[in-house]
C-alpha cells in the first residue's frame, strides 16, 4: 500500500526530443524516474561550450539534487528522444528514502556510478589520447543503448558527430577524421545521427591498447 501511495503521488511527464526536463541552476522542484527514452546530461563551460556529461537510460533516477545536498539542478537534462518519466515533488525526497530502503539504495548506487564516471572522465581527459577517449565514449553508449542489427550493434540514440565530440572533449574535426578512418578499417558505420559498431572487439582492443 505504501508503494502504491508513493506512485500515486507522482505525475507523468512527456517531454519531446531536444526539450529540457530542467536546466542547470534551476530550483530543484522535482525528482524523476525515466520510464522510456534517453536523456542527455549537459553542462555549459565558462567559455560557453556544451559538454555532454553522460546519457541517462530508461529506468534510471535523475534530477536527484537533494541526494547531494543541492537545492538547484547541477546540469541540464535534455530529451535525446521523446521521453516519458514519473516526477515527484522534491519535498517528498527525505521521507521517500526513509520509507523505502530499496529506493535509497538505488539512489546511492546511481550516485556512486556517476561519481565513478566523472572520475574516469577526468583521468581520460588528463592522460588518454584522443582516439581512446572517442572509443571510450562509443563503448559507454554501447553498454547503455546497444541494439543488435544485421550491420552490427546500433547505438540506439540519435547521435551526431558533434555529440561524440562533446562527450570526448575534442573537436568535431577530430571526431570526423577518426570515424572516417574507423569506417575504412571496418570498426564502425556512421551517418547522420546514427552510429553502428561493426567490430566491437577491434574497438575495445583500440581502447585498451
């Protein structure tokens, strides 16, 4: 009954592709569970550059600013495709984590995974060659949104070369050059907003080299 009451307190939110669930710095009024779709988590650098921090997949919590002691959202949450989510008032957060230990555990695991992602990104940006960073970005997306097709494993998110460059901390020119080279080597196929990994083993070996 408690769980049913909790779910009844949620409201459904449908957000169209390229529309914000919330913006960086906005008062954190709600926390969310993504039911369907993918979300880009985007930060804007002091110089105005867009940085894609990560993607959020279906069944993940997001907007949980209260869990890190914030009353504003630390980043932009942008629908990468049409999305559906459940939203609860942030005022319910303290009571929710007390009443539902499994929910609190899920939130802790989510924060832990994202902290590890941040640490990995910092290390990659500081120490890894650009081709390793691009490969790492594609392999990460493959874990979240890989879909088997006749051509290979499709990253089932609309993905431009600019998106890849924003994730890997490099330029659009560099990403275009790398993807073109990898296409010639039979590792990937890419077109407008579409990337297919045709040889995951070789791409993984390239990342680990």
